[in-house]
């Protein structure tokens, strides 16, 4: 594996592994543990690694076979379907089974048991997979009309700048308003809206194209990455210091300065992954991250479903810091075990002999 792939896979695998830790705290830790303990502070800081994951997504897109409009839209639809399928598994299944905790329903401001409208709200929750699906639509369009590496970078800055001005815009039509919420909503029915979070992916595309333009010079590419990252960090940080409430008051609904700051922070984290890959010999930790990287979609779904189903057993936000800390490795092992089983199922399907109908179809489409 070349260093580019290793560096990007290390960054993506590391950010993926953090998900279990973060979501275990969110769903199991009580309010004191989340807000007033060292563990809570550390895990919330780890949550900022979301930006690094999106940077690597954009970088990887420049080498993907899904760059055409048709393939980008197809992959985008698959990710959207996966996102809503995940919501069904983690919310609707335990709700219908009658095992979802009452205080989880109350956390939404509802009265247990959950109604059909409540379940529809949970099913339509916008998360990373919805963001990724919509982003693929946009990435396909950008790639179709321009190959200039600076176009996605300029678009990233424009998206970051206009996001606060369009945020929360609705037209009063229920279905249309939901789509607008996915684009730039202000409520927590959508956590990762397209504006401004697609800016991170666009920044990743810029560096992927830069890597190609400089003859796949990995050293120069990551040198530019930390340089640009530092500029974004300083400019965004200055804006946040000037008006923190406007620029970085809400992690999920960032302002212009907060977006620039977090892009810069994420670029520096990605550069750090590259630096580690050059100074640290291959080891079991690297192998773990490299294992997770190509499985990011399936592992994301698995860990959310396992965490939410586990909540139905132990309760919602009931653990102190020590209990959360003990639960994290157990949940990681559970998620890895399910991922291993999923890998075996996929491998078995690939190894099955083709039926005559499948063989005939392949000959016709060849």
C-alpha cells in the first residue's frame, strides 16, 4: 500500500474508530459525565474528528470510479437508503418492540409511548450518511463541469460563507421543508446539513486534485495540506475570537469562522496521520485503522445500531464516568464482532457459484 493510501486510510480509520467511543458516551453517559468530567471533555474533543473523516472522503473521491454523474448519483442514492435503513434499525425496531427507554422518548420532548408521528421523525433523522449521499450528488456535478483543482476549494469557502444566511430557510410545505432541512436546516432533525459540512468534502477534493497535479508527490501534497490548514485555522480562529456566538456557538450548525477553523484543524489532523505513517513503523494499531477504513459505511451502521440496541438494555444516559469507560471497549468488541460476521457473509456471497440466469445477464450486459 502506498503512503498516500496509508495516510488517508489511517486518518479515516482513526476517525471511524472514534465513533464507538463518542456514541457510547452520548447514549449511555449521564449529563454530569458528559458535561463535567475529564472523560466527557476528551470524548467531545474527539468528536471534532468528524471533519477529518469528511476531508478524507473528498480526497478519496478523486480516485474513485464513482466520479461520473451517473455513478455519483447512484452511489449517493445507495448511501441515502443506507442512512434511512440505519434509522429504521436503531430507532423503529426497538420502538415497535416496546423496549426503547421512556426517558429517551422524553428527551425529544414527547410523552411515551412513541406515536407514529414520533417514529416518522426518528426515521427521517439526518446524519452523516444523508450528508454523504447528498454530497455525492454535488461532487458528481462539480467533477462533471470542472477539473480545475481550485474550483472545489473556492466552492468550499463560498458554502461556508453563505451557510449562516440560508440556514433555517423553509417554504411552509412539509416535504419540501424536510429537503431544505437536509440542505441547511437549523433544527436537530438533521445533525449534519449539506451547508456547511460539504465544505470539508470539497476541501478534500481540492487536495486530491492537487496530489494528481503535482505528479502524485505525497510529500509536497501534505506539505501544502498543513500550510493551508494553518491558514484556515488562524483565519477561522480569529473570526471565532471576534464573535464566538455567531461563528462557533453550535458544532452542528457552524458559522463561517467556525467552519474555516474546523477545516483547518481537520487538515492538520490529516497531515498528522501522514507524518505518523512516515515516522512510525507498521504496527497493530495501524493495522486496526487500516482494517476499518474500507469498511467505514458498514461499521458506521453497525456501531450506531449496536449502541442504540444496547441502550434498550442498560438505559439511556444512566452511566457515570467509570461505567462509561468500562462500556466503551466492550461496545467496540461487540461492533467488531458484528463487522467480522458481516465480512464473512459478504465473502460467502462472493464465493457462491453464479446461477445460469446471472451468467446470461452478465453476457448480455458485457
